[in-house]
C-alpha cells in the first residue's frame, strides 16, 4: 500500500517524470501525465512511442522504474492509448 494520497503524489510524480522525458525525446517520443488514481500513474505515450514494439519495456523499465526509485517501490504506471482516456475511470 502506498502511504501517500493521489494529491500528495502529484508533485513527486511530475518531478520524476521530467527525468524520463529526455530519454523518450531521443527516440522521437514523449509522454503526458493523465491522472493519478489510487496510487496508479496513468500516462499517455506520444510520438514515436505510440505503437512502438518497445513501449512496454519503456513503460516498465524506464518510467515505472524511475518512479519506484524516486517515490515508492509499489507504484504502478499504466499507459492509456490515445483516444482511450475515458477508460481511466474503469480502474479501481
């Protein structure tokens, strides 16, 4: 269980994600933070990351790993595909 509220996580998540964005940009990609819900971080991979075969690895070993190092070892990152933003509400 993550001992922070979603509101408390927001500034730390934003700061941590800034560390990852240059890595994504090198490959022509990007990312937007969509929401934090129940300790889960919802992002949307952009640019070259969309549909890239390595995007799952990027999510787990790049983005999620950085958040776990910086914030909490149980934090989870979920990529929401473009056009699917309304599906965030389905996660409990």
